[in-house]
């Protein structure tokens, strides 16, 4: 490859094409194959359909990895493109970008944390109940009852995961939905946690093509989640009942904000935060997000000292 061809292949325009194109191929491949699922299975059989789906998905994901590793990342590190850099490379991340990264990553990790069993402190102090019957209790002396109560008070070890935490469910007859936890937020918490995490990472990069590449999972969540809902409404590969569809949403928090859950937005958020959120899980998620943003936001300026005057100038310009 000639020097001019190599420079062209590492240009910002080419990097942006790979940032958008590789993810778009992944979205289109999933959309087309899943939308035509019934026809393809009728033509080649269920097993062959899944072989085709797996092969196409693997090729699409490979293009995403290839584009980043060989087209986008080299373009950000080998040549300085001032028009594509939001602040100087290795300079501290501007405060607005750090805040945006923390919010996005906190929401993404928060959705993940609410999808796993509830964390709880593995030690519990129990008062206990006196096992005596009412007659035995009345026959015993006050001093004896006090002694029994005191002896029943002790620390007990329990599982750090609470597997009894409630989930959304249909009431008897299937005519109403009782929402609980993450299902109140989105029908596709896994997709949106993936998208929000990518968006959070993107805010920490100064190079526009990398930002675009990291932000594209948001499109995967929006388009992929919406198409999954569309197929499930038609009974293709799953089921979405009218009752569940009416009170939930693909986009996080939209059903809560639009009053579709039978109460106002404030009441819906109050119920979620006051009764349904797994508190320790959420705090752990926010702690991880804050720690990561703090470590990456300091920048990596050569020499380990303060950033150069040009880095400070570009950072302050972005901050305004």
C-alpha cells in the first residue's frame, strides 16, 4: 500500500464510515433475518435458519471489531486531525463530558444491577419470636419471658443474594399487570444497558469517530428493541401481550413519564425508588461508574504533570 493510500485509509472520513457502517450492517442483518424468520424457516428449516443467523451475526460483529481495530483506532493515534478532536489527546476530560459519562454509565450499570438478584448484607440481627404458646407464656413469669426474648436476639448469617425479590407479573386471568422493578423502566433493559454503557464510554473520548462507534449501541437498543416488540406483537419468536404493551415501553422511563402505568410520573418514580429499587445493587453500580470516570477523566499527559497550555485551552473551550 502506498503512503497516500495508507493516509487515506486512516482519514477521519474513512473512520466515520466504519464507525457507522459496521454497526449499521449489524442492525440491518438482525432486522432482515428476524423479520423474515418464518419464511426462511419454511424454506430451509429451523436449524439451518439459526446457522444462517449465527454466521451472518458473526460476520457483522467481526466487521465492527475489524473497523475499530484497523480503521478507527489507528486514525485516532497515528495522525492529528484537529477538526475531529474535541479536546487535546491525553488531556483531562472536560467536566461536562465527565458528568455526561457518569450519568450514562450510571444508568447503564444501574439497569444491569437491577436485573440480577438483590444484594443484601450477609449478617442480620434478629429479635426472634418466643416459641411458647399463649398458655405457656401466661404461665411463665415476666422474668422468664424477658430471658427468653433476650436469648432469641442474635446475629445470623444469611445469603448475600435475595432470590425472593419480586418481579412483574400478570394478575389472575391475565387481564392486569403488576409491574415491579426494571420492567417498569424498559421492556429491554439488557439492550439499553449495553447502549448506555457505550454512550458513557464515548463521552470520555476526544476523537469523533470513536465517539460515534461507541454511541452506535444506542441505535441497536432503539431499533432492535422496537423491532423485537413489533415481532412479538405478531407472535413471531415471542409474545408481547396487549396489557404489558400498554403499560411498558422500549425506551427507558418513557412509559413512566407518559403516565401509561396508571399513575402520574412522580408517583411512578416514587414507587420505583421507594419500594422496588435494589438499593445496594444500585449504589454498587454508581460507585463503579464514578470510579471509572474519575480514573479515565484525569487524562494521560506525558510527564505526569499538568496538561500543556494547548490542552488546557481546548478543554476550557469545550467546557464553555
